[in-house]
C-alpha cells in the first residue's frame, strides 16, 4: 500500500458527469414548456440563466457556451410562440441571457485553467512523494511489510510524516517519525531525516549509535527568525525544529526487536488477538532537541516472534477526532483486525479512521505494519 487515493471516491465518474450535463438541458426544457403555456403576464425566461451558470460550475467553457446558446434559442422560440421576437420584454430577456452566458463562459475558462494548475501541482506532489517517501518493500528477509500515508490536505500528497526501511547484514532497520510543523519546511525536514537514515543505517552497527548520528545530522543551527510585530519592530525568536521518531532494529535470526523511542507514540504489538504497547523505560527526546538535555540513547529489546504483527503509526492517527471530540481508539480497532496480514490490516484501519474522522483528517497520518514470518517463508 502507498498513499491512499481516498479523493477518488469524490471524483466525477462518467455516469455522474453525464447526469450533471443532462441537468441544464432538462432545466431549459422544463422552463421553456412551462413558459409557453403560462399566462401572458407571467415570464419564466429569466430562469434560463441558471442553465449556463450551473454548467460553468462543473464543465468547461465549450459546454457552457453551448448550453448558453441552447438557452438563447429556447428563449427566442418562446418569444415567437408567445408574441414576437421583436417584443421589447423578450428582447431584453434574450440580450441579458446572451450577456450572462458570455460571462459564465469566461469564468468557466478561468475555473478550467485553475483546475489544470491544481492537477499539475498534484502530479508534482505525487512525484515528490515517490522521491522523498520511498515505498517500503513488501518483503524484507522474514518480514512482510505494508505502509500507508494519508495526507490531511486534499491537494498535498505528502507532509511531515515519514517512514523508511533499510536492509542490513543482520536484518531490517525501520524508522517512523513526525516532523513538527507543516508545509514545505516540514517536507524538507522529513527529507533530511530520511536521507540521513538511508545513509547511516548500514554504517552504524549499534542502534543507539545510529540514533545519535541521526540526531547530530539534523540538530538545528542556532539561527533566529525575525517576527515583525504591529509596530514594525523585529523580535528575534529561536526557530526550533524537531522530529518525534521510533527507530527499530529487527534481526532475521532472533525473535526480537530493538527500539529507540525519541518522543514518539509507542508501537503496538499484535499477538494472538492481544495488543501490547511497546513502551520503553527510558525514552529519548525528539530528534533535534537532544542538545537541550543530557541524553543517552538507549535501545530496549522486546520479543517479536513468528506470527506477531508490529504496528507503527504517527500521532495523526491517534489524535484524529470524531464529531463528538473523541480520539481514534487505535488499540481497540487494531485488536479487531489481528491476524489479517499487514496489507488488509492497514486497509481496514484506514477505512475505519476516515469514517471516524468524518471523511477528513485533521493532520497527516502514516502507518506501517510488519509481520514476522517463519524463516523458511
């Protein structure tokens, strides 16, 4: 699994598009027939302007102009049948209809250009995601892996959440993290962490040393950002950035895993219908903040046996709220899907999470599921 295209549920299907196109023509037909049989002092012609106006909201300038032309022809036919094309009342209605049709056709062209620009930006975002957030391998030694990234913003396919896996001589190393903040700065910080992880994973044999090198690679410079107040004076404030992260080492030969938690939510171990949070005894501060404290990165070992599934996630999952303000109960929901495999597990959790959030997430969310298979599998 990759970034889930939930937006496709709301995109126009051919059947829905045809139904939308039929609406303005049906409106023209109904208004014309009623206007023809209406009393002489009743004029429904002004309602015809709704046809091109509605068309401009979902179709391009050509269709909008065509609907406007059909509406003008229909109004002209009504004028002939009811009195005369030279009747002053109908003449004004026809002129107004022509002008409005021209205006909405122009705005339909602007909307189409904006949609094309958004589509190009979405394509760039998707390409950037493939470069920055590389898809995780489906298999890594005795591990079966699935991952998913859900962007909170419709047009942004990537944000500050991150995950990666690297194959080593003894097993597999993984990282999942969440960058403080949003926007381009968060994306740049995520790219920096992922680049350092891929570069250092094969160089450092011990997990705490790897995390220490990650910390050193992204430790913020003592730079100041200028914030302008209402009087125009500049106040200098320290611009800190940090990344919560969980870094894991899963050996091929031993039924265990090592975990260093840097202020990140604890992974969940799914075993025989039971969900076990892997809370470390000595967590480290988030990456980028270790310079503020005397820090010694320590790895803690947990059992990770054949048939177990490990669920990694970012706080965008557990901090998602429903309409009543309740957070998403990830452990309870994960327990109900134990044993289904990493891919189906994430598919079920994603669908459930989106339902819980009412179709729109408040923050980016990422999840990674890892299942240990028998060594011969």
